């Protein structure tokens, strides 16, 4: 008979600590015309990772701004080229082509950015010296992304539930830690029904149900995730509540407005 035990996953970050990091990052990013952004990302990620713990041991992010700078410059160069093409076509009487170029280029970059980000981020993540990894294929991810995008457009957005789940399933199921691997078994139909219910109940309750809808979405993503190693598995369970989401979102909104 298998034995079961509970594991603790916790976050100990503080708003005032993170605010100091964010304000310095923002100022330096502005002063350097965005070139400091990779180092700003490094500082933010290292703080957030260090405050995230599993069994009271923090995660570690070992990436550096210098490493991320190379990828950032490439992305920036491509965006500048796309924007340049958009301006050129717009001022030469091809506004429709200009729009297609800018949006087509951005959508083409998205799956490449997702793949590159997960590959780098996971390679630089560890816990107790055990390294994470991402084993997904760029070609497969691009195929899933554009198939989902096409069907979403053709169904006027209805397929977006399956698009979201298929993308999430592929990415999460290709993340490993040591010789253990994550598995995600969420179903697009269940996700669609949940969101349809959430949408109509939010309308019927004049927005009150929105917080419980948020809780259900979070719970859906968490509760369908597990970590497998041979015959053993770690199952994730959300303890979030609708009232908890309501308190968090309302208080945060008021703080943002009055500050």
C-alpha cells in the first residue's frame, strides 16, 4: 500500500522589498533606453526565485543579464525591422500590407520567444542542486501554436479554450527536474465549459462572480498538474478561495488607485 504525504510550496516575498528592486530597475531601464532590461530581469527573477520555496528550500535562478542581453538585442533588432517595414509600407500607400506585416511578424515571433524563454529559464533553474530542463521541440511548439491560432480565428474565439490547454500541456509536459517530469492532463472541453459558466454567472451577478471564476481558473491549472518519477507522483492542489481572490484583487485595486 502506497504512503501519502503532504509537501509545502510557499512564497515569502514582500511588496516593499520587490518595490525597491522594481523602482531601481525602471529608472535604469529608462536611462539606458531599455538596454538595462536583461539585468533588470535578472534581479527580479533572482529575488522571486529565492522567495519561492518547496519544503522550505528556495529555488535558485542562475541566469545572468549578460546571457539574456544577447537574446534581447536579437528580439529588439527584429522588432525594429518590423516597425520600419510597417512605417515604410504605410507611407507608400500599402496600409493593409503594413498591418499584415507587423501583426504577422509579431505572431510568428511569439512561439519562438516562448520556446527560447522556457529553454533558457529551465536550464538556469534548480532546487537543492537538482536542475530543471525543458525538452520541447521548437518545430512542434510552432505547429501547435499556429494550428491553435488558425482554429481560434476560424471559430471566432471558441477554440481558444483548447488552444490554451494544448499549449499549456505541451510546455508543462516537457519540463523536467532531475529525472522526474511534469505532466499536465487538463482538458479543453472542461476548460471551455468552466469559462462559459463563469462568463454567464459573472454577467448575472453584475461582476460579483468574477472572483470565483478567477479562483476556478487558477484551480483548474494547478489541480491538473503532477510531477512523476517512475511509479511515484507529486500531485498539486490549490487552496485558493473565491473570497480570497476577491479580497486580494479589491485591495490591490484600491492601493493602485490611491497611490
